[in-house]
């Protein structure tokens, strides 16, 4: 049995005292990747490159010149550009496409001596909550192979869950880091919109997308955020605000906090009983520890999911127009002229869910419907943002389940898009409001499936969120 490490600090301690090497670590992860190939977590493994980089970092460690992430072996979701490597967003339409540049976050991770071991499977173009829409097939949950791992960063989550790498970088548009984290028993962090550069991410919803870490510990999530965050000349939406030393300054939160929780999470018939029970249990623990925990009504809960999907589908319709079979990626062999190249390449290259969202997005942006749908959704987004901010003026955090139920069976929602979309009911609030949110593991249900609870904080208040998360996971 290959040793499992709960944090980078544990790995670096072993590297320091010579009980392990980076190359030995990479070899162990590669063994695990082969042993767990049936989970379908990886679209591609960079075996030789990872071993070569491990040798270089072992030398740097001897010379005491290694970066802060030396010993961290990570996987990248397959919608994050890495120069000279294929990036497909798990879609046929980008089959064989190699990125000509690296995303800002990849450059920052490599500069600190992280090793990238491969690119992970995801819902096609990050559109899904189950990792069932990938061109490369379904990803299976390591806890129960008949269940989904969540989406869209399902492969990234399973890669960490099954010890095929130490951490992974996913992207979160409406819950795509947090929901798989909950389904796989991990820490999943979505930073404030603009905290991390989007340069080099294949866009789905440009006013929502954020990259973030999937880890086993809050400490590793804090350190990865510290490395990735900050202003970027290539991304005008990246915030100029100074980056806190999230990892260095991380300390278990002290002092009594005011925490709001969504009353509907305990009263709605749509929330699984085990999820309700674990939420109630943590509310009682927090109260027993002297914190003020108060139920709040969120008047716009019924409008959250429709608002999110109208806006993201509209943005997807615009963003995915560039994949046309002319510039790069898949081109239909049956095309005979320009029009048929566009039509056939896109209809053959995109999967069913992506086509559904492009068509719906085009519809809500079209003349005669723009005001009725898109413009109205923007107004409702503003109301959701203002209501979230008003709660966070009175409270330090908002507590809710990450998901309304544990990991569901493969095929359970694939024929019903509405069921799939409702899986995002608790995660999309943070995305619409642009605030940071984290999913934290809180044990398993009676069937051994992981459960997660979510905390939201004020914009750019990641340090407090991480400090309280460190305390929360030890409750």
C-alpha cells in the first residue's frame, strides 16, 4: 500500500529527512493512476515529463533552491492551458489541439516547483454536475464506482480522492470545484471572482469562471491560492488587490463568529435527510462552542438556478462561437464548403449538453427575447448579489450544504437536464454574488458516500474563510 499524505507539509518533512524523494513520489502516483484506470479520471498522463521534472526538483532540494510547492504533484483540469500539451475541455471539437501558451496559474505553479502529472477528465466545456457529458466517457466515484464524482471538475476530484496525485486545480463556474469536492470528500475552494487570473482558461461563463484548488487539507488549499492569486496584465478582470499570504498566515480561527445558515436547507423536501442531519449537527456544535448561528431567509432562492443558467448559457453561446472547424481542432470530413464546415464541424464536434446550452444561450440573447430573459436575469443577479452582501454585513459567514444530496448513481440525471441543474442550488449563490466559497468534508453517510458543507464569506475575505475552515474541519 502506497502511503497517503494529508498535506504538503507532511511530504516536505519526508523530503527533508530523506525518507522519500520527489521522483519516488511521482512513481507511486503513476502506479496508482494505472491501478485506478477504471475510474477514467485522466485524459492524459505526462509520465516521462513528470519523472524528469521530479529529478530536477530533487536536485534543487539538495541545493536548497526549491520553490514553495516542491514535492506537490498536481493534476490540471482539461480546460486549463499548458504550453506544448493538448487541452480539449473534454470535447471532440478540440481533439488533438495543443496549447501554444501556458495559463497564468500554470506558470505560477511551475515557478514554485509543482509537478503537473496530467490533465483530468471533466464535463465537456465544464458544462455539467456529474462528469457524464465528457467526450472521453464518464468518471466514476472512487468511494462507489456506481456513483458520479460530481462535475464539472470530476476527474480532478477523483484524481485526488484515489491518491493519483496530491492536489488538483479545477475551475468553478457555478459549483464545479465545490460539488465534486463534496462528492469525493475533499476541500474545494472557489475564490472571489477576479482573485485568480482567468488567462489561459477555456472560457464557459466569463463573468463567473474561477480556477481553484481541490485538496485534502485547508492548509494546501491556502498555499495553492497564495501561489495562484494576484493581478495579471493578461486578464483585465483579475483584481489589483494585494494577495494575502494565505498559507503562511493560516491559523485556526479564534473568537466567536456570527454565522447565518439558510433555513430552507433544513426545511426543503429536496434536501437529503443525511445532508440535513449533518448540517444540524454542525450548527449545534458551533452553538455549543459559543458561536451565534442564526437561520436566514433567502428570498430569491427559487430564482438562483434559472438566473445562473440564463446568464451562463448566454455567455457560453458567445464564448463557444470560436470553435468553428476553421481555425483549429476538429473539422468534419463531410464538409464541402464554408457553411457546411461550420454546420457539420459544430454539430459533430459538440456533445448534446453543450449544444443544448449554446442553443438556449443564443435564444435568450436573440431579438425579442433579450429583454425578457437576459436583461431580466442580469437585474435578478444584482438583487441576489445585494441580498448576499446584506447578509454578510451582519454575519461573518453563510453556512449551507454544498449539495442537496450525496453522490447520485451514474445515469440518474443524465436524461433530465432540470435535475442536473438543480444540483447547483446551493453553490450558484456564491458564483452569482462573486464571493468566495469553500466546500469542506464532514464525513460519510451510512452508505460510505462523502458529504460536504459549504461556507461563504465576503469578497476577498479568503484569509478569514480559510482560517475558519481550518477550525471547522476539526469541530
